[in-house]
């Protein structure tokens, strides 16, 4: 059975690829310009169309000075408390 399974894992992707190529070829054969002009066809002129550039939005914040503050006091020193040390102990005996 392992030999049969390896054939399936190879045959299914090959079959899907062949189906894709066949569908694309059939689509270009059936493609026609009976109702519209060829100048605006997105299929015929696909390689002539420019690539869309990503939209760049300027979302950077801008900081405007709204005034001068004269009553500025330096920040207070932070309060540091030393960590409490617990005495070392042996693991519980079983």
C-alpha cells in the first residue's frame, strides 16, 4: 500500500496543475472582443498595465507647541523599596 499512496500524492498535484493549464488555455481560446473594444481589455493588455503602488498614509503624529510652561517642577525621585528576602529552606521531605 505505501507504493500506491506515493503515486496518489504525486498524481493529484500533477492532475490539478494540468487542469489549471488546460482551463487557462481554453479561456484564452474562447476570449473574444465581440461586444467591446480591444483597447480596454484587461486580459489582452495585462502586461502593459502598471503595478498598483501601495497607498502610503502619513499617520505619524505631529506635535505642535501650544505654549511655554514656566511652572515646571522636576520630577520627584522614585521610591525604591528593597525586595524582602526570605530565608532559604530545604525542599519538603516525603
